[in-house]
C-alpha cells in the first residue's frame, strides 16, 4: 500500500515530528502498528483521558503522564526510543510556551534520542518555533473501486441479516461516484444509513447522501448546498442551451465513449443576460437534469476583513467542490466578486488568480456554471475560450416562451388555464422578463382576493398595463448588452 510506504519512509528518515490531520484516528493507529512492527520500534499513544501507554503490544493500561507538560518531560528524559502518538494535542500548543519549547527540544535531540512525535487531530496549527522539524502525512481517501467494494460489502451484510433489500440498477455505481472525497469510516456510515433507511438502495438515495456528505465537509455560508434543483420543465425557452447540455449529459456509456474518443468532459458555461430572465433557474436545472449535487458559491460571503482570509475561503470552497465531485458549482453574479475597486488592496485580483488557476488545473469532475449581469465588469481572461466551454446569452423571453412562463406560474398555483387567453397575455407582455411575469400573476391574485373575486383575464391585463417592464426601465443597458452578445455569445433561446 502506498500509505504504508509513505509512512515507513517518514519514520525511517530524520523527521522528528509528523503531523496528521484526520478524523480517522483508529485507522491511523492500526496503520502505525503495522509500520512500527516492520521497523522494530515501540509504539506509544497518549490522550488527555488515558495518559501514555504502549499499544504495539498488550502491556495493560498505564494511566500516568495525563498532564501534557509531564508527558513531554517524560519523553524528553526517557531513554526509550520509539514513536509517540499524541492525540488531540492541538489545544495544548496555544498559549503554552512551555509545551512548545519542550517539543522543540525533543525535536532538536532527535539524532541522539530517536524519538518521533506524531501529532494527530482533525486540525493542527503548528507553532513557528518547531515548524521546520515537521512533516505532514495524509491518509488516502478511498477510490471508486474501493467504495464500490464497500457498497457491495454493506449490501451483503444487511442481506445476511435477513433484510429484503431492493437494489435499483445503476444506483450502486452512482453512489460510489458520489461518495468520493469522504473517509472510509464516513462512507461506510453513509452507505449503511442509505440502505437501512428504507430497506432499499435507489437513485433517490443520492440526494440524501450528498446532503450528508456536504454537512460532513462543514463549509456552510461561503459554499451552500442547493436542495432545490429544478428540472427543465420549469424553464421556458432556452432550447439551444438545453440541446447543448443534452449532448453532454454524463452517463456510464458516454463516459466509455469519451475515453475511447479522447474527448474531455465539459468544463463549464457562463450565463450572461438580462436580470430576471432565468439564469439562476437554468443553473439549478443543469444539476437537476444531470442528477448531480449543486453547490452555490456566495462571492459576497468570501470577503473577510483580514488580509489573506478571503483567498483562503475561496481555496477551501474550491477544495470542497473537488471533494464533492461529480457536482455542479454555481457562481452567481461572478462579477461582484472579481471586479473590486482600488480600495480592496488587490483582493479581487488575487481572487481572480486563484479562480483561474483552479479552472485551468482542476482534475475533478466539477462542472462550473457562472452567471453574470454586467459583462463590462468581467476580465477578458475569464471569458476566453478554454476557461469555459461556452457563453450563453439569456435574452428576454419571446412570445412563445412568455406564454409558457404564464402557464407555469398559473399551474404552480393550481389555477386552471382554461379561462385564460394565454396568447393574448403573451402578446401584450412583450418586453417582460420571467420574474416580472411571475410578479404580475402574484399581484393579480392579491388584487382579485381583495375584491373577493377569482383571478380573471382582465385582472392579469390590468396588472400588465400597470407594470413598466425592465425592457423599458433599462432599455439602453439591455440594448448595449445585446450588441455585445450578438457576435460573442450563443443565444440560449435560438442558438444564433
């Protein structure tokens, strides 16, 4: 195993301190037992609750040196060489100069004492005093084949217990894909919960697993899991965008053909257009039709008053997206995060640099969907071909799309379409966005309710006449946007 080889190399070398950030403490200890046995080195483990004990052989519990300072003094003065695992020692490094100094002295005396410290925790912030003596080690996350075997083991286990389990064809394969990025222990628990919850393993379990996986990653706020991923039935028009995405819908058979034909998976798209015309709905629909989790990156939440924290937030968010793959990453109104003024101390430029590097170098199956309203605020290096596959311009809906939008919003409110002349409504609503048409329906419903009447054709016509659409209010800006997109982007409705 690669893990054993890497860990053995570290312990054979001249590295006094090994830092391991993991939630799989027990798995790491078992790995260390195997390596220590091969190296003929004694293995000790310490925690605040149990003190120090030798764990590579059964020597009984030795409850001494529970105090962190006493423990380090014991290691420093003993003649016993070996590997000393310190579990959750990170709280005793903060505001504790004595502990920091003792660890540094142990590290400096490594050549004579041959004592290796292994600091194990979910997160360790190494003091600069002994940082130069440290090396990091990471437990490998399970690959797809390992996850597929784990799913098969869990299925066999519950079936042996007498459970009549229903397994939908293809569900196990998709679950193995979606579990990439979690530890073995977490994967085992998520698989077991998905199976025993309804005594079945189906594709419907994928959404629940993805939600639980995202909660394990714990970065709510900057990066949010979107539960409402809608189907393309909720989108009127955008036929060219639908066709483009349909050709690239990921599935196992296409994945095989992609490999054979040396095609690369799609990277992402930009949705540029008029406000309220369905860009956000389209982003949700991509995830819905591809049956992938949707992560929404909040550019405003990235920014932090401390220098360097904003870039760190973005890097963590992108790393989490990589771990959640295959998924769709939606960056809404991207121009607001990368078009800062001169007063942001260069943060927006560093944000752009981090994002461009990730877009160019990522190996994970993350499909990027960016939406933008102001193309003038976007740097040319972001929108050039190669960074993204295509730029789609989402214009105001045409007459046919307006008719469908009205029918969607009426049907969603359980209103029969029979009394309405949708063609007339679509004709008189020229220049209205989808969001404005929805608001017309809502306002007409309120007006009708106040008069104790049902919704009628006339009430909708009155609301349309009373509304100044965005095409009128922002006519100059929309004209300029259309002119820019005329020969630089594909019309999401017509493909022209």
